[in-house]
C-alpha cells in the first residue's frame, strides 16, 4: 500500500518584527522555496518570489500601496491575494503568522 498523504504545511520562523521596514520586502528561503515577505500597512504578507511572467524576483520589486511591481517588466501584484492587477495571473501566497514579535510563514 502506498502512502498518498501530502505533508501538512508547517510554520517556519523567517524574521523578527522590525527587521523589515514598512513598505519594504525581504526574500527568505524556506526549505528551498524562495519567498518574498512584505511589510505593508502594519501587516506582513508572503508571496512566491517568482513572477509568473518571466521569473523575475518579486522581493526586489518596488512596493507601493498594497502592490509589488516586478523589477524586470513592471507586472503588478496585490501582496495580500497574489493577483495580477491587470490580468489573470496569480502568484502563490503563504499564510503569515506574527507571534511574540516573530514572523512565521506556513509552507
């Protein structure tokens, strides 16, 4: 018999509150997955660091309001939903939990 159950996502500590300035991003590695962590409007959001257009590094993009602009071609994504503002593409999102001034991402 084959075990087909998928491993449940778990929380991983990725930063401390205060390490990422408001309106900025940081790229973290969780088990080989590159994740862009954003600090926007007193909250933290996590997206895949890979733009679906041509693989640009979203964590290096400009953050404005609640959106990140891919530094390669300017594609714009909502940091909370991962939705492409002008199209149908989306970027995978990750749950963020802040507890005791520590930031965790569920992967």
